[in-house]
C-alpha cells in the first residue's frame, strides 16, 4: 500500500511540477523513499515481537489472533491501509482536477492562437469553420499533433497508474477487511470464530495482485507487450 502511495505521489509531482520533476525525483530520492517505506513496514510488522502482544500458553496451534491483541490489528489496519489509501485517493483526485484544468487551458489557448492567425492572415472565414482551428501554432516547431500526442501520453500514464492502484485496492481490501472483522469478532467472543475457506480466498486474491500488474501494463502499452513476448520466447 505504501508503494502504491509513492506511485500516486510520483504522478502528482509529474503533473504538478513537470519542469522540476527530474530535479525532485532523483535516484537518491527514490532510494530514500524506498528504504523509508520498507523500514516503516518492517517496524509495524515487528511491533508484536517488540512487546505489543498478549500472553498465550499451551497453544494447540499457532495463530496470530491468539497472541496479537485487537488494538494492534486496529493500528495496523489504520496505518498500513486506510491512511495510505485515503492519501492515494486524494492525490489522484487532485491529479484529475489539475489534468482537467490543463486540458481546458490548452483548448482556450488553441482558440486564442487560431483567432490571432485568422486576424494576421486577413482571413474572413469564421473561426469555428477555419481549418486553422485544428492547429496549435504557439511554437513553430511543435504542431497540434505533437501537443496532442504529449497530452495523450501523460493522461495514459496517469490512467495506468490509477488502474494499477485500483487493482491493488480491489485485491487487498478484502484481505485487510476480513482480518480486521475477524479479529474484532474474536475479541468480543468467548469462542474462536474461523472462516478458513473465505480466508484462503482473500489470501489468494491478495497474492494474485502480484500477477496483475504485468497484465495491466500489457494491455496499456504496446512496448511492454513486445517485451513480454521476447521474454516468453
């Protein structure tokens, strides 16, 4: 979940600060964020080992909820899933707002430039009917096709990152929610409640996420499909 959050932050910086992106997202920055992410995950996962647990003796079998209190599960669910998920959704919402604003500004700029060209050339043809309104002549070396292709590439990258994040949430949310609900029920029950088949299904769905990303990228990018074909060959 923290990795998905970092992807959202990366896309946000790329959209919000495109000219400064290379100077912000450096190899050192990536290394620092990756190490910090794994350190935080490791710290949260080892808290029961450090003492946040309940005593248990004469265990017939080893299960986490026999030694881990519900308060830890609540903390873990909040820190490792809900907060990062909320931040991820917030970043993508901001990206959508910014992208829509940029598309609208580009459209207004194209209309403005077209009108200037019509006036400059002395063309009396209405702007809406002029073939020049299909061109973006702000930079002589960059035509409307270049701008359109660039915009499409950016939007496609953002959509792909959003799809990857969405698939991750779909795959992992049932597992997190199931564990949280089961721990809550067992915390308030004298008997241990089990649902092994549903637990196995949620675990399978969560781990299947590891195979989902290559599929997503294959559908979204032709180059990635070519690379996968070479690998399988």
